[in-house]
C-alpha cells in the first residue's frame, strides 16, 4: 500500500481508507491497465512481480517498480504499450 500511495502522491492511510474515492480512480485505472498488460504479456502474477522488481535494460536499467514509486509510471505504461503492440524488446 505504501508503494502505491507514494506513486499516487497520496498518504497511505488516505488510499487505504478511501480506495473507491473518485479522485483516485483515473490514476488507479492506469495501474490496473498496466497490471493487466503485464499479465497478458507474462502469463502470471509471479512473473509480473519478478518483472516489476528486476532491472529492465529498455528502461535504462531501472526497476519498473522504482520508476512508478518515483512518479514516472508513465514511462512504464508507455513501454508496456509498445511491448503489447509487438514493439522491440
């Protein structure tokens, strides 16, 4: 919850108590779509978590989870969209 809250720029207690808040829904939808793309590309939750926590050469060697936590989830989303479309690996 802490990592997600940090990525959303919200306090963990706020996200935990009001996850259905309208003000969070657009941002949460982006995270859900990224997770769904990863599941489609990788096949299961274990592989998704491994990918999120491993340095990715196409993301300048960064761990995707670190990018998301620093507020650069868009870079990860863009990369996933290219990969889903059959772009370079």
